[in-house]
C-alpha cells in the first residue's frame, strides 16, 4: 500500500532525530489558548490544546470541548466529542427531540427554545416517544394534575409528573401555593403570629462588607417555618447551620428576623417538645447550639465544677490519647456520620499522619501553623460541613460514653459586642457547632457562582485545664477556642491565609504565684539587709559621715546586684522545679505554664538581666577608676661619676635604679586583669554540646515524656521557655561550678596559679603593690625582696632563689617571721590627704600648658610625683613617718561575714591579714560569680527571644569579648595614669 508524503515524514522523523548531533537542542513553541478564546463555531481540542473548527452544521457545546448540531439539525452519527455528523430536519418538522437524534413537530401551544427543542407550558410535561420507545412524529404536552388524588407537578426536567411537597398539599390541598407563602420550594400559610413575614438574608461580615446570600435567600425562611410548624428535623438543622454561619451572634435589641434570631424564637416556642439528654438548652427537634446561663456566668463555671470522669496518666510506651469524635452534618441538614478527629479532620494544614495525630496525645502541647492558598480552600471545601465535637470515654458500666465539648467562638457577638474576646470569663458565651471553611454563604445571586466572601477557621485551640491540687490525674472537660477570618475573594491564586491549630494544657498557677512571691519577697528582704550593710561598709571605706545623694545612689547600685541575685535564685528554682516535676510525673499532677502564663517569668528574666548588668557596670566602674601604685624597694648600688654640663667639674651621683622591673610587674598586672576561674570558650562549647549533641534540648519540649532523641512530632511540639531556662541555666551553672572546682583544687595547685604567681613576681622584682578600691580602703601586696635587692644578674638571682627554697633567709611576710604578703588596708583620712596632695600636681594644667603644649613640664611633674609617691609609701611601710603609722591584725569573724570593718582607723592605718587574696576583687578573677550569672542570664534571655541555643551562644561569645575588650582597654589606660607608667610600655 502506497504511503503519502506526510506519512513518510511521520515515519522517518524519529529516526532522523536520532542522528542529530548531541550538542543540538530541539526548541518547541506552542500557542497558548483557552476554552474562552474559542468562537461559537469552534471547540477546544483537549489533545492538541488549541481551538479547532467544528464540522458543517455544528456549533460548540456548552462546555466548549465538543460540538453539537445547530438548531434544526439532528444527529446522524456521534463518535464522541467533536466527531459527529448532522443533518437538517425536513421543513415539516419544527424541532428535534431532546436527545438530538430525531426530528419532531411541536404540539399546539408549545414553543421552541434556543436549542431547537420543544418546550411545554408550566404544569405540563413533554412526551416525545411512545411508551415502548419509538419516537412520535408530533410531541405531546401532557398536564400534571395538581389536585386530589394525584397531587402531581412536573419535575425539574419537565419530563415526569411527580407528587408535590406535603407543604403544598397541607396548605392548599393542591400543588398550587396560590396566595400563601412560597419560599424555598415550600408552601406555608401566612401566619404573622408565629414568624416574621420578612427575614434578613444579608450577611454582615464586617463593616462595609455585606453579602446578599443566595443560600440564605433560598432556605432561611423555608427552614424556619418548617422547623417551627412541622418540627422537621432536617429543616431545623439547616436553620441551625445558617445560624452557625453567622457566628451564632445574637442581638436581643433587634427584631428576630436573622438566622439566629429565628432559631432563638423557635427555641422559646418549642418548650413543650421537651429536652434531650437532660440538657435544658437542647430541644428535641433542634440542634444544640448554645449553652444556657451566659448572662450570669453559669456556663463558664459549670465547666470547672466536675472533673472529667477519666484518670489521665503518662506512659512512654502506651501514650494516653484524647479521644475526640465529631458528628458531621452537611449544609442541607443531613447527618453524614460519626468520625474521629485523628488524621487531620480538624486541621487544615497538611502534614504527615504521625504529626497530625500527635495533637491528641495527652499532655503534649501542640502547635501547627501554615499558609494555605485561597484557591486550594475553594477547591477542597466546595461543600461546607458542620461539626459537633464530643469526647469519647469509657463509662463506669464499661460502655462508651460521650461528653460534649464547649466552643468559645471569638467572633461571636452579643448585642454587637465581641464578648468572647475579653478577659472577663463571666461574660463568655459558649456554643457547640463549628465549621472549618464556609464557601457557601458568601455566594450571591447563584449558588454555582464563585463566593464573594469566605470564612476560614484560621485559629483553632483545644484547651485542657487541670483540676487544682489533683494527684489522681483529673482534668476538667476540654474546651475549643475558634477564631474565623473573613476573606474577600479577589484573586484566589494570589491570596492566602495563615492557619494555626494548637492544643494547650493549663493549670491554675495561683498557688505557684503565691509561693514565688513569698520566696521573692523573703529574698528581697535579705537583699535590702545586704545592701544596707554594703552601703554602710562603703561609707566607712570612703570616709563619709552623712547620708547624702551619693550614699542613696550607692545603695541603689548595691541593691540592684543583690536583687538580681534574688531574682536569679527564684527563676532558677522555678525552672528546675518544672523540669523535675513535669518531666518526672507518671500521673498528671502539673502542667507547664502556657505561653501567656510565661510572660511574668520572661519579664522576671529580663529584669534580672537588667539588674545584673547594672551590677556589672558598677563593678567595672570600681575596677576602672581604682588607684594603684607600684612601690619600688630597690636602692641604688654605689655612685656614678658625671660631668657637669657647661663646665669641667666632675660630680658623683647615686647609680640609677632600673625601671624595667616596675614595667615587668605592671605588665603582669595588666595581663591578669581579665583572667577568670572558668574558660568562657570551653563553657560555651560544652553547654552547646550537652544541649544540642547529647540532646538535653529535647527535654525542654512541652510534653511529659523525657526523650533525648527527636521524635516525629518534635516539629509540632513547642519548647517551654521555663524549661529552656531551667535546662540551660542548670547545665551552665553545673559546668561553671565544675570548672571553678577544677581550677581551684587541681589546676591552680598543680599547673598554674596566675594570682599567686603575680605575688611571687612582685617579691622577686622587689616591687610592692598598693591598691585603693575606695578612698580609704584598699589592698596591699608586700613584694619587698628578702634579699634586699632584685636588680642583679642571673647567677645571683638563682642563688637567692636557692637560699630562699632552703630556708636560709627570712620569710617574705610584712611582719617578721610570717609568710603573709597580702593585706586589706583601712587607711586614715590623714594618710589619704597626704597621698592626694603628692599627686595633686599631676592634675594641674595651667593656661600656658594648654596653649603651648608643654609636655616637658608635665613629664617633670609626673617624674617628681612618682618619686615622691614611691618614697612616701615606702617610708610609710617602713614605719618611718612619725604621725602616720599602721598596725597589723586579723579581721574579726563578724567583720568577715558582713564584709565591713567595725573599727575605724583614727590615728593609725589598719592592715588586715588577708590569706584569701582579696585584692582579686578588683580583677575579673574575684568576680567570677557575678560574671557567670550575668553570662547565663544573657544566654537565656537571647534564647528566650530567639528559641536558638546556638545563636544565644554566639551572641554570648560576642558579648564576652566586647566587655573584655573594654575592660582591658580602659583598665590599661587607668593603670598607666595611676601608676605614672608610660602606656607605651604596657603590652
């Protein structure tokens, strides 16, 4: 058989493509056309995706994807879609049959519609075939007898007589409603005593958004009358559903002609029908929509009177579940079925089955959020469904029982007020029925149109309350809180809505708050006492005699630090309490604080951090403004010969003492300013290791099951801020305490003790250090060499150290035959005045100094002040100043406890023996507790804000480095200024 040219090309084209070079690309370009772009004589080819012409005597069908015969033409063949053949009917036939296969004459009185089909008058049906099938040459219009005994009327297709609705027969004894009320396809007597003659079919979604609902126009009045007069169950359900569509809102000040007003009227007028299941607000013929007693707060109280009749417990291998079940109804009032809520029935957000069902595991706080396109909601929820929520449990007789779940609709309005959104529980009104997506009530004109407005349950929360002081796992019946969002449809493909679903467990924290307040009040009282003692000690140490503004300011600074410690102790205890008791319980006895209840806790953390930050700044201010001086005990060795400038005379002078030892000690002091007992980097790495790698972070989830590994539902179970604080602070303090113990007991004893080494350096260098942290109080490190000098060669230095190791020389202590080299000093006012007088020239800056920048004069003054200060202090230590002397004694036990000197130095300065090396208090080293609490508060505060331990660790590291840099930089300048050493020699 010969092949056409097109067939040859089609046959060889695939083979030719195989020989194309591999580097070439075939680019296809297709025209973009839609069904709407096709003309009346074209159809849309769903294979080629383009518009194609219909055949002769044909036009496009209503769906646009096939062809039909023109009016006056009948079908000859039909192979589906556009593949049909048509033939013109003879002129003697005026129409074609409704199936399109035969030509037929219309009977007298009938008309021909736009499609070329016969159409009878109202009340008649069209007959086109004999009873056994053959077509008639002339159609017949047969009347339907609407009176007794047939009571018939044409069906929707006008091809069959059917019995009319009973409402017509009962009203008029025929199928003609006559002058009575015809609504929703039903017929009723006009009776103004029972229901208003007019109903409101407009739905006010919000201000300036009102929709004339086609569904309400068709069904509201009919369902209300049927429900009232005939107690029709489905009609009552339809009316109830329309009330739910309007958020169950009630306005007793307006006429009862909206959906809920009609429902309330029927509810009042059907008392004689009785109630269901002993529920006074549940009529036998009506759906249960409202709880009674809303005006006096009865409903909210009744939910917290009797516990739910089930004991709830926690087992790792057999988790107890909340068995919710719903009764489903459609918009037409038909009961669909019972259905359990597992599998995402109430959850609009899609997810895995394990994550969806985790919402109903008892004890797990659940949070699920997503953003859903409006186009998906319109396609997935074209039919609205209504849910009555119950909780399934086993009764005492072993049979399954149902407990109704109350609904708190936040969109509910009572007399125009959103009473369910306020915090006054007594004003709340609970309802029963909900829906997820309403795409029905917002349709105007025609129910087949796209809705103008939709309502979406954008927030659903199930709340479970624990019975106070229970030890038997009792809870109150759960409640459901729902919030709806109104969305005006504009561009469904571009619009979206945020959805959330959560399950929240709550307990009454009144007693917990009271216990916290008692503990905090007690600790605050102790803080006041401590701050008063510190302020009194400060007044003594600075020489103040009266209580003035600086004294009050100092008290507030001390109180900030002590109050921060009190807050931290309470916060740490709170976090540890919930961590232990919530995670360790087996029968439900405590629930974690909800996010709203955590606000006080978070505010306390922020307050504690702010107060601790003030304390840190206060301590840094003391350290960065303290007075310090290095006393050089070295004396000149012999004399040197010098020639007098400008003459030939020769003069002898004392040999100069090397300053390098002072520079060396100063650099050592500068290097130990920011050393700590803990390693901050190791601290952060170890904390993150235990939290993230070991998995302690997973113990902070709001579920009572202790697991270090993540589970499938971990993504939808949020972390508790209280538990995160308790876990993070516990690990931080534990690691910090271990580091401090290791540093003190092992590292400093067997490896390196920087503080003790500094004292040794002072002694070897023949340099003493005097520090004034306050005006009249400070510290003294006695570094006077027992060998008399330290500016020597290596051989003599090693020999001196050997003699000292073999106890062949005196001891290093200030007092003969003692080893105590560190002291707390409490100086007299006279001593301080003399010290300030010596250094006073350093602060002189005459006008000529500022104008001429005479640095040489300043250098001479600094040199003179240095030598004078060194001579004054060394003479004072040697008891060489007659009216300025000192005594050495031990502190009393009470003085050590309250950290305050009870004896004021009037005539003599007091040197207190200090074996604890208290001078470290002017360094980082002596303030480790303040630093570690500040770090943990900063770390936890950042984590509470970001819910990220890693980010909190990163910011904590940055914070530590910034503060350390400021402490070093400013401390270096203060050291140079107070010791009169050139800053260039501080490395």
